[in-house]
């Protein structure tokens, strides 16, 4: 048996009761934190909370699946994941692999930044387009597919959720905005500039979670505190959404007039 358990957004106590029950009954417990990180708890904190040894897996070990499949063939095995387990396509592939090997699987869902960020900002979930991820640029590697998908969303009036790279360290919102501006310099479609309305969700799920919306030229000067950070570029706003951004995220009041 292989059970995927979502840990939620922040710390040890964000796990669901069903999730904790699964860990309590498990013969083997693994965790991976390359697809998403848990800000308020380390592996040691989780081990203390659950009273069990937790083996941390690398990206390669999760993607190959050998360790987890072998473990699940011997006894009840749990894979702990920050957020919701099935948001990452890697976990979907692993679930399929286990089913193909005749191993029963179960998924215990939890909160995710994909649902939390829109709610924290007061934006309507069904008005979001394709979710994109901004990676750290590397030598001879500066992908701009993020920009292309953002342009498609904006053309349709849809909001865009931009996830920021967490490897080798969490990217800040300011770094993400600077990368978007560099993409604009390269692609030159005129969709990103200092007057672009953008929102930042900082530390979703944490006691000190914060949201802020404003024009990029002003937001670049802000300090959003420690990561994890997430960006949202609103599309066409309903009046209720604009009002929410002003009241909940302190966006400029002039967006109410648009």
C-alpha cells in the first residue's frame, strides 16, 4: 500500500486527521521537499510530531520510484508531501507506476498554494488561467515560456498564478518580478512594465502570512519578508475582485475605476 499524504502549507499541525492516521499506521514513512517546501517544520520536527523515523528522498529517488515501490510491496508506506500530493505531476506518475505494479494507492489531500493564494487575495478561482513556474536563470539558460503562457492568459482576461523556484533556494517575489521584466525586454510584447498590477502572497498558511498588491514599479521596492513567496498577475477584474484587492491586499484604489 502506498499512501500520498499532503502536509498542507506550513507546519506539523496542518496535516489532516486522516493523514495523521495513515502515518500512525504506516510501516515506512518517506518525505520529499523538492516539489514544495514546508516552512514551519523540518524533517526532525515531523519525526518528533509523528514519533516515527522519516526518510527524506531526493528528486531522483522519487522520480525513479524504486525505493517507494519496493517499500510499498512489503508494507504500508506513506509519502509525505508539502501542500497537496497530486499537484505535482511527479506524484501522479508515481501513483500510476504503483498501480501498474499491482500496489494499491491512496491519496489524502490537503490545502495547496493553488487554492490558498486566490482566496487570500479575494480573486475568483475559476477566472485563473494556466499556472506557470518561474525558474532561476542559469548560464546559457533563460527560458521564456512563462512569458508566453502569461501573454495567453492576459489575452483571455484570466488571472495568472506564478509559482517561484525553490531550488537551490526559495526565490523572492522581487527576484520573480525582475525576471519577468527581463523576459519583457527579450520578448517585447508589451505585457509587463512598471504599471503592471501584480500581487504577492507571502508565507501562505503561516501565522504571519501576508498579501500585498500594487503596481510593479512600487512593488519592486517592497520587502515582503521571508519566503515562500508567490506572484499573481490579475487579468480582467470583476468589481468584487478589485474591491477585495484594495481591502485585503492594499492595492491602489484607482483599480476600482477601471
